[in-house]
């Protein structure tokens, strides 16, 4: 993720904007969660464990062309 972010220029933009710390999920310790309303994942899923200590998260959308895909998937974020 870091290599890709740098190649796309996202890392450099964050640094230029004064972001103190940039985290990627690549090598972070994970914990298993089973949210009550996550009906599509009845067995739960793993998330980076540091997310429990965050006040805010910023979700960036993935921009792709979908003309070659059979279906499109996306991740939606919502505050509880």
C-alpha cells in the first residue's frame, strides 16, 4: 500500500499537507470483530486493532473502471 500510495502521489500530498503520521493496513496487528448488523458477514471479519483507539477515520474511495467486471463491490463507512 505504501509503495502504491507513493507511486500515485497520495503519500506526497499527505506529507505536503502536514500529516504527522500516515498508516497503511498492510502489516498491522488485527482483531476479529462480529458487528451485530453486519448481516453480510455472519462470521465477522478482521480489522486493524488500532481502529478501536481512533476518534476519526477517513475512508478514501477506490476509483476504477468497471466495464470489464461482472460485478462491482464497494465499502461504505458509517458513524455509529
